[in-house]
């Protein structure tokens, strides 16, 4: 039975970190909510299995939610993590740190409320984006630049770092142009080549201003 | 060798979720950064082991950071999680959801920037707190109220839910008074009795307006 991924259709969002693991490893999967009747099915499984929020994965009897937990589960199964418990644990901690980073990206355009529109929190977003660009973004980039210099074995963390760089390039092109991160850039290029077919396919949803990475020029000075 | 916990002295913060696991299970541990020379040691281990941020745990050769990952590691070792992989995975997903909830608590008083003072983001905090109190807080409470009705085996998630309720009672007393959550309240009382000695000891740092849970009356209407 194929893996079933459940995530909002229409945005890359957190689901994309899981899609990349499937696509990179040529693993068949169903992107359930993007199929006919899929949204209804998603809500029904969520309620029955007490899933707090998408994305979640279904594989036989196993249901896993929380992006980092899904990747922790899939890693060894897809050949994207070593089998050693200590090494897997280390990767998971890195992925959880990427999760934190992603929240901060999201909050640049939603500092006041998840349920409000960006247009209703523009001045607050501008202030938040300044502190993100000046302090937080460099801190995360510096950290993962150091990590990539150390971690030699390719894993799902490399795929997630590719996605972070692609998203940041889309959302903050001016800021990212000023940044030097050779190891992250090399990883980004390498992954981009390896998943080129996927990126050119309709399965890759384009970045847009509904997702987590959003391009608003006023937030990118 | 005793477990070593590393976390900022002076606040409960994320470290408290780990402290509670040790205290509840009567497990000896060193709260390293609260001892003489401890901060220096913390920074030195962080740098050498490439830890992104406290809290982190050291146990022999193992170094684990990210609160939820620390509890996932400690759970079966302290008798606070079943040994079955599927059940452990489920608890971990719940803990990660508590992590998300805690970020939203923190962002009530820091919507604009982690590096700024609360006093520099008061109007933004007021707006953020409204959406937290009206939409997000009830959503998380409802979710975990349902979970507690289902999960019969006591685990570190019960301890974390205790800590969430204690923190919310401190930070948002007016709001919490209006909330009905019988399963969460019963769990809170039960844990409070079991760790009464710890709560009365100097090892329990009092809540204060430096931590994640902060009481600012203007945010609690």
C-alpha cells in the first residue's frame, strides 16, 4: 500500500518537506487532499485519529503528524537517514530546529494572528521582518552552514535545508543576495539538480502568497 | 553518572518540562547552569556539540537538544513513556504539539522580535493576545481535553500539560477562570499533589516576567 500524505492543497507549506523526501527517493505516494474527494477524507481521518493539524502521513495502521516526526519515521524507511539510533536522534534535533526556523519565517507575515490576513497586520509585519532579517535569519544560516560542514551523510535534513533556501530566495530575494552561505548554496544546487524532474512537474506547487514563504517586497529591504 | 540538564538559570522556561520529568520520577540530575561556573560550562558544551539553543541534556556520550526530543529520549528511561515504538511515537507528536502551543504563548509578549523588550512591542502584544485568547488557546485546550480523555497511561505528556495549565493560570488568570477543561484540571491537580515537595523547594523557580509565561494584566482581558 502506498504512503498517503495529507496536506492542504494549493500551498507547499509544511507538506513540501515530506513531498521532497518521497520525490527524492522515488517513493510512490498519494497526495490525498489534492485528489477528488480528498479534503473530505482528510478531515475525516484527522478527526478519527485525533490529528492536531496537517501535514500527516498514513502508512498502513500508522498515522504520524508533525512534520519533523513524519521525517523521523520515514527517514530510515526511505534511505534518507541512517539506522543508528544516535545518528537518527541527531538528525531529528536538526529537523526540529528547522521547524523553529520555519515558524519564524511564517511569523514575519503573521506576527499578530494566524487567523488574520496579512493586510490586517502590515505595520507589525514590517517590524518583525526587520528583526528576522537582521538577527534571526543570520543566526539560523550560520548554524546550518556549520552543520553542513560537519554532517557528511546525505539525509532528509539536506532536503529540508534545500527547501528553506528555495523559500527564502523566493520570499526575501534582496536579503538573500547579500548573504554568503557556500555550504548551504552547494547543497541547494545539488538537491535542485537531483529533483529537477519533480520541480518541473505539476506536482510541485509554485511558491505563492498563501503559503509559509511569501514574497512581500516591503518585508525584504 | 547523573543526567546533566543545561538551561538558563532564573526562568522555568523550556527547561521546566525536563525538570518535571526528573522530579516526578525521583531521578537524580544536575541543573548545571544554576551551579557555580555552570554558565561557562553550558556555553562550552553548546559550542563543542553544536547545540542550537538550551535546554539540552547530557547523559554519558549522548547530547540531546530540543525539549520534545529530550523527553522522547528520557521517557522510557524514566518510566514516563511506554517502550512500544508506536506508543512512544504518538506521545512525541503530542509533545511537539505542546511545543507549538508554547511558542504561541511566548509570542503573545514577543510578537515583533525575540531580541526586543516587551515594553517595545506592547501595542502589537495586545493585538496578538486577543487572537491567542479567543481562537488559539481554546483550540489547544479543546484538543488536549479530548486527548486526556483517551490516553489512559500516565506519561511525560501529563507532566507537560500540568506545566501548561500552571503557566496559563499565572499568565492569564482572568481568561483561565472562564475556561472549562475538567480533564486538564484533574490532571493538573493530580500532578501538583505528586510533585508538591518539588514545587515547595528552591529547585522550582517561581514564574516571573522574564520567562515564557508572563503575567501582564493588559494582555489578559
